[in-house]
C-alpha cells in the first residue's frame, strides 16, 4: 500500500475539468489556465484554493457572487484508503456543502498528480453524472 508521504508537499494546479458520464464531453470548469495551490502537510492537514485565471475585482454584488461561485477553497484532514484512494474529512470550506468526507482517487507520475472524484452530480450540471479531475504539479 502507498504511503501518504508521496502526496506531502506543495502543489500547483495545471487543469480542472469534468467529464460527463453519458456524452464523455469534457468541460474545463475553471477555464484553460486555472490557478490554484494545494498543500498537504506531514500531519495530514490539507489546504486547497483554486479559481479561474485573470479574475477581476468585483464592482457589484452580482460580481462578488460570481467570484464566489467560481472558487474552491477547503481544509481538512487526509487519510489514505488504499493504494490509489484517499479520504479528506473537510472541516471548513468556502461552500459548506463540501464539508464532511470527500473521496479522491489519485495517480502520481513523477511530479504530476491527478486527482479524480467518484462519479457524482453537482447543481451546475443538474442531474447529469460526471467525474471531476484535477491535475497538479509538485512545486520544488
């Protein structure tokens, strides 16, 4: 079984996308060049923040809401659950709906980490099932 040690460090986001289960359509949820970081400490604490690139200062309440809708931020504790799966118990998130246990599958290829969700739904996509994937690169 892999050790959580292989995931410890600071990671920069390269891509964020969903793949629709029925059509296989791939949607870049944060645009072609999202920005973000993930930090996983040796004691299992994870902190994640990512957004689309080139966000503008909000000028209206609607602008503020849009910025919030297109941002992901959370922190919690990670535990390994198999050789390619970990569970994050999120205790604080930009969207309280993210709090609780979240399962992620991972593959590590050198300094490139791909995280995938189990098949799921999200209000942005109605009842359509999809798999979300994030690709990260380790920061040296």
